[in-house]
C-alpha cells in the first residue's frame, strides 16, 4: 500500500482553480470567500507585474515584488536552523537544509499572496518538496484554532489538444488521514474548465494512483502552511493570510502612475530644434538627419528655432518619494527601504519607530515560518516511517533568527551601559557586545584598563 502512496505526491501545481470550479466539481463548499479570492488574484497580478492599472502609458515599478522580496530577505537574514538528535534527524536535516536554501526564492511569492504550503512527497526513495502559493489551492475546512484540516491541491498535464487535471483532496479526520484523487479532461481551447470526469487509469502518469486511501495514526496534516500573520481586513472571518502589501494597493497604483508622469516629463522636455528644410542643407543638398532636429516647411528660408523647456522633474520626484514613504508606512517597512534614504524628512524618533514596526512584523513572520518548518519536519518524519527511509530516532528542530534589523544601537548601548554601571551586567559581557570581541579579547582589554588605572594612581601619588 505504501508503494502506492509514493506516487501520490507528484509535482506540478500549474492551474489556479477558481472557487466555483472546485465547488461544482466536488460538490463541496470551500472555505474561501469571494472577497478573499478576488484579493489574492489581485495580489498575484501585482507581484507578476500584471496589475489592472498597467497599460502602454503606465509601467510597473515592480514595488509588489520588491516589498515581498525585502520581507523574505529580512525574515531569513542570518537564519540558522537544523534538525538534530539521531541518525534519522541527520537524514531529515540533509533535505531540510535544501528547503532553507529554497526559501530565499520561494518565500517572496508566499509573502506576496498571503501564504503558501510546503507539500513533501517521496519518489525513488528521495524527498521532494512542492512549494505551493495559497492562490493555487482551495482550503475546505479549518479547525477551531484556524488550522487547515482539509484542502484541495491540483496538478495538470497537457497531451495533444487535451488538458488533464487531477484534484488531490487531503482531509484529516481525528487521526485518520484521507487522500482522494479525481481526474478530469477538457479540450485545450477550454482550459478554464475542468471538463468531464475520467478514470485515473486513462492517464499513464496517474494510472497507479488509488482513488482513495486512508493513513492511520496521523496527528497533523501532511502539508505545512506558512501564513503571513497580518490583520486580515479583507475578510475578517477568514483564517488565510494576507499579502505583505495588502494595505498599500492604492499607493502602489499611485506610484506607478507618478512614475509614468515623470517619464513623460523627460520625454516631452527632450531638446528639439525646429528648422525650415532650407536651413538644413548640406553641401550635397540633402537634409541632415539628427535626432533632435525636426524639419518643417516654415515658408521662411533659414528658419531655425530651438525648443528646450525647463524640466519640472524635482516636483515629480518629491511626489513619488512621498508616495513610497506612504507605502513603507502601510507595509510596516522602515523609512528609506524603498524610498530615497537621503530624502527622509523624518525625525530620529519617527525613523526608529518605523524600524520597530518593521521588526514587529518580521518577528511575527519568522514565528509563523518556524511553525511551518517544524510541521514540515514532522511530515518528513512520518514519511520516514511510511517508506522505511531511516532508522527510528528522536529529532529536535532548532531555529535562530537575526534581530539586527531593529536594534537602535544608541539606545541599546545607553541601556546596557547603565545596567553595567548599576552592577546588573558584567563589564566583560558589555565589552564583548559593544566591540564584538571574544571573551579572551574582552578580558585582555579589561586587564589593560585595570593596569592603566593602577599606573595612573601611582603617578598621581608621586
């Protein structure tokens, strides 16, 4: 039976299924509202530079992707995590470290659309991980804690003029884990529909799959969910995450439009020379071809006039930078992250407050990611049992996160120095923290200070 299970977890989440398509095919009610589906589709369009306000005149500044990537960078900055404790833990850790590498590219998309899933599978006795944004699946049920207990994933194959879609439904009922497979086929010209139901045996790649299987003694779903843990003001009843830039949609639109205005300002102010054809004859009698010269039939021999208007770019640039600062505030980014850091007209207190807001958001995302990664390791451990991949053993998942993005050095130094002077901290620890010294180096520095004090005291006595 477990040989059959190995074929369940196939790669390829290619089609974004609509809420109505899934509900009609499976005769179920999804746990995704119309509002959330529309919002997720918009977040994805912004991330992929297909926002509805973009056209031939307005190009994308790619702010959605930049914001999502910046949060991914801050979340994983100096991140250290590993699985330890046994031979099995070492086996799992080998694959786990690859996941940590993949996070650098996968996490940005998850941040953009509000969250994503880690769905492991085994093929040829090796682990593989599907990274699936929450736009590409449909949750069916949540428990009282807001955890997803039933969900629909999809994969797709194209053969000739036909498109085959497989719906993979995962459901946790108590300690029984139920996986169901359903296949559909439609003509390629009708790719927005699932089409008619077909037997799995009709598709060679899926012919060995079972339509239904139950795995017992499972405590958690065999997929891990990373949720962007920001307040969901799109659908307050939804348990799904929201985009890191969901509050800044209108400001991102304004920034794109403002950038197009600036481009037009440069284009329209390009220096030109208007001259009568008779004024631009060379010795051969042909008109000179120059980019800035525009010939006209002025009816006046030798007519020649330069057009060189004054640029108004500074005003456009200031306006655009103001919009970017609004986006930073709305997204909980520190001022100067996407705006011009040399043009931040904020007080030191405001700048430090923006850093604190950024840290608070990043810390919440790190906690959500850590929970998802620990869940992922649990799944890998379960698969080790199912597929007999490694000897039984205990494991522990450790995670360390860098918090330097919010350290207000001046305030932190003052507090630590006060605590040291009050006897609440050692001078050795203070020197190690303040100057980045090893314990041995800090001790040598302390010894030199004591020696100098002693010598000065003797000198003063003389």
